[in-house]
């Protein structure tokens, strides 16, 4: 749905992708954040509904997108991180959020990554922003950082 997504291939055996997201110009119906894309995907971002903002994690491990968690948000800048573990064919990813860029909290459910033939290129990090109601909103991604490490040996 987000045709203007920016992507970067994941690296193994482990990797993390981190973003800073300013949501001050997003509008009602907008959804923006960090995802891991393949046929079975995961998304962590901010959804705007009316005047309310929420951190949302979507998990499509089963092929059907399911909201894994929703947390109210009351600030303009938020950070997201996705950690991928490909060791010994574990192929899982965990999503996190931070309100200060330093302290990370888990967000949603673990994504079980599966390599499918329609998109066998492997998983890709994605910075996405799309409108579900009206065009005109904007998401400001200050940075995207990829590292070859994760926070724990999951």
C-alpha cells in the first residue's frame, strides 16, 4: 500500500535497523514507521486516528495482518527498532520503540520470517508512510541506521 517506501536489505546472521520519526505533520488516517517486508511482514509505526496518535505493531507471520499491540502516544518524535536473528535458521524479528532514543521497550509480537517464492529476495527493512483517508500528511525520518548486531542473544 505504501508505494513510496524506502527499503534496505537485511544482513545476517543478525542485524538491527533503527529510525527516528517526527510525526508532527502526519494527518488523520496516516500510518508511518519501520517495517520488515516479504510476503509475511511486520510493521511498527504511528497511526493517526482523528486527534489521537498510537504506536502500533502489525504482524503478518500467518499471512493475515494482525495488530500485535497499540500504545497511546503523546509526543512528536519517536524511535523504532527492528532486530533480526537469522542464526541457525531461527529467522525471527522483534520490534521495539523508544521515546528518547536510548531506552527501548518491546512492541508487539515476534515476527516469524518465512522466505516465500513470490518474494524470495529475502527480508528488507522498509521506511513507510501512507494515507488511508486523505493525502497531504508527511512523516519526517531523521535517520535510518543498520548494524550487524542485536541487543540480546535471542
